C-alpha cells in the first residue's frame, strides 16, 4: 500500500481531532558491505526516497495511541505498562521502552504512520519505523537526543523487542543519510564520510523477489553467533588480531584445518573478503568507476550466496539474469538476505527493457510477479 503524507495527516485528524507534526523516515539501500556492520567492517548504505511518514502529537495523558495505516491496526498502551507484544508493535514499543529506560521525559502521545516501504523487502522498514518514532518523540518532547544517539537507541530497541541482533547500518543510514550521497560508515568508530553518488550514467534499481524475509526468524542471529565464534578462533591463532579487520582472507584459508565447523570457516572467509571489497569499493566510488564497483557487487553476491549462505534460489536467479546484460554494472542481494530485493546498477536508457525481460523470466521460472523500484538517494529522517 502506498500512502502519501497528506493521507497520513488526514488519518491523524480523523482519529485524534488534532494537528500533528509530520516527519519522514526513509528506508535504506546498501551498495556494498553486507553482514559486516556487526563484524567490524565498513558499509556503504544510503537513505532512499521511499519511507515512512509519521504524524505525531502529545496528548497530555499517560497513554500512547498509535495507528498503523498499512496494517489497519491500533495500539493503545499506558506508559507505565510498556511490554513486548508482537509484529510492528514491537518496533514501536522497543523505542518507547529504551527512551523510558534512559529516563527521557516521554509523555503520552498520539501517532499515525505509514508510507511506502514494502515490509520484508530488505529496505529496512523496521529501522525506518524505529528511527521515525524516536526522531518524532525527540522533537515533540524536546528530549535533546543527538542524531547518532537516536540510531543507537533504535538499534538497542531492535535487539530487545523484536529480538534481531542487528548491526548499526540500517538505523544509521535512515537517520544520517544525505540526498544524492552514500555513507561510508566505519562500524567500529561510527566515523563516516559522505560520498557523492553520481547517477548520471547508471540508475539504482531494485528488483523485489517478493520472497518474504523475516530476520526475526533466527537465521540472522545464527550468522552473528557463527561470526563471533569464528573471531574467537582467529584471535587464538592470530593473537595480534582485535577484529576481522586485522585478518586477511589468506590468513583464514591458512588455518582452515583448525575450524571444526565448516560453516564457521565459510563465514570468516566471507567477512574478511567483504571487508576488503568494501574498502576497494570506496576507492572506486570516489574515482567514479562504477563499472569496476559493479564487479565487486557481483562478487559480494557470490560470497553471500556460497559462503554466508543468506541467499535463496530466487535471488540467485535474479543476479544470474542480471549478469547476462553488459548494461548492468553490478547486481546483488541486498540487506539481511533470505529474500527481499536485489540492488542493480543499470544504464539509464536500458532500465525499462532489461527489467521487463528479467521480470518476465522470473515469472516464467517461479510464477512470481517481481516488482521493480527506481531509487533516489534522500536525506535522513527529518521533520516536514
Ligand atoms: C539487516 C541488519 C543490518 C545488517 C544487514 C546485513 O538489515 O539490520 O544491521 O546487518 O541486515 O548487512
């Protein structure tokens, strides 16, 4: 469902007879650096022009009333009774819980939210919801929280309520993104650079496999545990290593025999390779060399599929078809994986023709109507 900011504002007035403040919280894409935000790597995400609108106003009570325009569901809960429920409610409740735990003076409020961000498509609708709410509450209650702290609060909310042990990439991109720029984020220090992304030649196109992914399902957390286990072993063998950054893929290969779990070995190899690729990718992007940058994206997909095992038949198919077109510089699954979108860099004048062909082949093979979205890079969460 696509909802405009006007529709969200109108729904708010209809439900709460009040004038709200309006906010936009974007989804994110990620060019390269997948599954390495929680593995001490660099990532290269960007906020996009598709996201969630929030209409929010204090209600001078101690109750929170929220309406999800997409799900057509309401939540009414007293501030002294915040607890986990399920689904979208946990993203909201997790944020409120974190703010209260940190003693921010949050009072009762009314809110309506919705927009255009397909859930489970790898565009981080969860971070958009969390960050949009935290940003709005920061604004209406003058909480004085810095933007970076908003990202950390929302990450913690996701760990504690929905229970996904995510890294910082999604929340950081959603809040800190800048129009026409990519963030090069060091996930260890949270230091970041903004690199202009030139879309003159190539369009950023997502193809949604419509295979629904849910990171709350557990496999994401398993990857995280396997990487941690691998890092422990690497530290024993290479005592100088503090993080994956200090290890090369060759050093992982050199001690292959000492891994008693083949999956853990593969995860470590992927992570070290991806850290190298992201660093190379940043240089290529700065040099505006999209062609070679795209080659790295294909390699990332291969790693995600064969070593990190977070792809699926449908995503592999979409990337294989993309490889057949020289006008596509790069393509790979994007986000947590197990479904969702591929991100593709496609020559502008070929977007229509190529995506139609791929969507048709995909339909023939899987009987699923894939969706195609062209993306623009936008500013992070902001008041409207
Ligand atoms: C999800 C998580 C992020 C990141 C990606 C994979 O989107 O929320 O923190 O780990 O998966 O790169």
